[in-house]
């Protein structure tokens, strides 16, 4: 920090590694700038960011030995990390769209099944002799019809929330400041 810089007022994610390759998936044959991040690194970064409110300012500081200074292009590494999380954000967005589409499609199947169950319940209670078996059958059909609606309703109302949070976290990480510090 120079004399003109204000102190950083947010949270700092500190990653201490011995070699820059530790951040990247060693099995990925892609060029360095397009490599996937290591799963453990992704989990560590994602978990750290997830511990704070989305509006909390977070900076990533990557600590490396002084001997690694100048051995790689810092801007390429920053771009690679940011691009990885931009890609994850895009995947999360696609998963949200698919989850809601799945819910919309399955709601028609569920409604059809519910209508069939309620129609059978009506026929049983209207045209058959009212005894314990017909009462149980008609109630079971009503319950079965509503249970069939659970998954479509759950998809549309609730299942996409965690995906939306992941999307927002990936976006936040992709826009975070990344700084290299040498020790």
C-alpha cells in the first residue's frame, strides 16, 4: 500500500500456495489461460465467498514465494480465474432455466394426473356404495393427486433458489479484485 491508497475496507480471501499451478486442474490439457481451476481451490473460494452477504466487498490475495515473481503473467492468471467463474455463472444460469422449464413441463403432467385422480374420486363417491373401502379409495386418490403436484410446484417455487445463489456468488467472484503478494 502506498501513502495515497486508502486501507481496504472489505474482507480478504488469502490463498497461500508454493506454485501457481496449484490453482489449476493438473489433468486439464487446455492452454494455461483456459485451464479449469483445481476443484479444491474452487471449493475453498466458493465457500469463503458464501460465508458473507453478497454485498460484502471481498478481495482475493494470492500469496506466492518471492522466487515465483515474474515467472508467469499475473494478468493471465487473473483473467483465467475470472473467466472460470464467468463460465460457472453461465452454467448456473442455464441450470436455473432448465429447472424452471422442467417445472413448467411437469406441472401439466401433474395437473392431468390430479384431474384424473379427482375425477375417479368423484366417480367412486358418487356411483359406488359408500363404505370404508370406497372412502379410503377416494381419499387416497385425492392425496395421490396432490402428491403428484409436489415436484412440479417445488421446481417452480423453490428448487431454483440455491441455483440462483450459486449464480450470484459466481458472478461476485468473477468480478472480484485479485492481487498477488510475494513473501
